[in-house]
C-alpha cells in the first residue's frame, strides 16, 4: 500500500515536470532567478507552509481521537464509524473541488487588484456551496441505506451505521462554508486564519467530546464532530471582513 502511494506520487511529479518542460510558453532564459530566491516572498511561503502544517496536525488529531474514542465502544461501532467517516470524506472532497476553483479566482483577483471579482467569488462560493450542501444532505437522507450497503454486507454494522445517519446529513450544512473559505484564504496566501480556525475547532471538539460522550455515547461523539465542523465555518467566517481589508485590492 505504501509503495503504491509512493509510485503514484513520483509518477505525478514526473508527469508534471514533463508537462512543464513541453510547454510552449516556458522559457527558462526569461526567468528572473533573483526574484525566485527573493527573501520576502520566500519567508511568506515558509510561514504559510508552517500554518498549513499546524492545520493538518489539528485535523489529524481530531480524526485520530474520533477513531480511538469510537473504538472504545466496540468493534461494531468502530466499523460503523469507519464507514460513515469514509462517506464524510467523499462529501468533503466535493467541496474541496469547489474550494480549489475559488482559490484560483481569489488569487487572480488579488493579482489584478480586482475588488469586484474578489467579492463576487466570495458570494458565489457561499451561494453554490450552500446549494450543493443541501443537495448532498437530502441525497444522503434518502439514499443513505443504499450508500452504506456499498461499504458493508454485515447486517449489524449496516444497521448501526444507519442509526447515526442524521449526523452525516447535518455535516455538509455546517462544514461547506469552512471548506469554501479554506480555498479562499489559501488563494489569498493567508494561512493564519486557517491555522487559527483549526486550533479553536480542535479545542471545541475536545471540550464537546469530554462533555457529551459520557452521557450520549456515540451520538455524543458525532455531536462533537459536527460542532468541530461548525466551529471551522464560524471562525473562518469571522476573519473574512478583516482579510478583505488587509489584502490590497483596488
């Protein structure tokens, strides 16, 4: 499994270099190497990667804790949660695609100092993100039994996963804005708010799981995860006006 992932990554890098090399617009003689190693942008890139690294640690911590806490409730519960998490990842990937598009357009708006484009991207991201989140939630509500059956043929696991179906129906509605803003802030090369939102959301998850799991079991675990996802959206949303003033557009 690890070797297959390594081969896939190396192949992708080699194909990328090949596409760049064969690009008709590429002319290494026109590249200003002084700008490539310019100190200020290099430091900014290092800081951004640091912030995204912290964000990733927070994300992995939540999923690791979620899995460990679910495992204490038995093998069947662990298997059911694993299926629901995989479905959750598929939902998140749909929003990631939209977020990547927003990231590109936000970067373009900043490069062109185009405030109208910047504001339009944010509005359209919110609008279409909400529409897609509703469609995903409704689809999983009606097709959840069929979707779960694609992951397992064990009746106990299947039934247990469906017991927590409604939590996953809530997930797209509370997380879409945070994932969209993740792309917007990445495109603006402002990873600080992304880092802060995950640190705060991790604390929300830790507090909620500590309070809810003893009383509500796995429902408390999923409630803590939903609150974590909601916190991501709320905290990043609070940064939008501040970042809009901070970046120089127009």
